[in-house]
């Protein structure tokens, strides 16, 4: 009986983080709607130290996620976070968004080159990207963020996806280039 009780306790603990992340997305959606209506730093709950800065969509996978300001562990417990110091969502430059591999960014494992990524800033500005590749890098390899080009989107999570322990020093990095900056081989040879 005790073993059964411990088993149920561990199952409940294991489901807590995904359940919290799912409920948070509902509250974040409401805060996002307020942001789109002009509210500055629309906090999803009164004690939140973060607010929605973007909406990230991965259409081929049905993912529709609110992105929060900052990429701390506390922020990413609720949603993916925009890494401070990188280009703001919707603006030119390299924009980095990080998330947990076992909740919101579990979908990164399924992304393939050529698939679409859509990013909407709170201002309403929308940018469309296409996945150009992915790689596993060391957490200290900051140069890896620049390898996608000067105007790219980087989605970042821990590696491996099926790891038993969280953390570690490896990261899975997905790069996406803006759609307007991509040329097919046929169009580039026709314009040369």
C-alpha cells in the first residue's frame, strides 16, 4: 500500500510541471491579448515578474505559444522566454527564444528544415521564418548563435530530449531564416 502511494505521488509530481505549463498558457493568452491592445508589460498574474513579448507559431506541429520577457528558469516554467540582449521579436537581428525540452519546446525535436515558424511581436509586427537546420552545441558555444546569419531566429532547449536529469551542458539549437531572405536555387541562378 505504501509503495502504491509513493508511486501515485511520483506520478503526480511528474505531471505537475506540464500541467502548470498548460494552465499558464491560458493566463498568458489573456495577457497577450491585453498587450496587443496596447497594455505595456501586461503581467499574466499580479506577482509575475515577466510579461508576454511575442507569439510563436509552428504551424506544421500545431504549436501556438506565448513568449515571455527573459529566459530564466522561473520564466521558462510557464512559457518559452526571449533571451535578453538578443534582437527583440519582430525586429532585425538575431532573436533567441529558449524553452524547456520537456514542455513547450519538446516540439523542437520534430522540426525539420523547410518547415515554417511564425513570430508576432506585441506591436503586431509579424515575421515568417523557415527552419534551415539544427545542431547540438555546448552551452558555452555562444558563437553558435551567430552561425544562422545576421537576421535569424534561434530556438534553444536542453539536450537530450529524453534525458532523465534536467540541465546538463548541451543545448539543441534550431535556426530559422526570414522567408523574405531565402532564395530558391532556381531564382538565384536566374538573377545572376
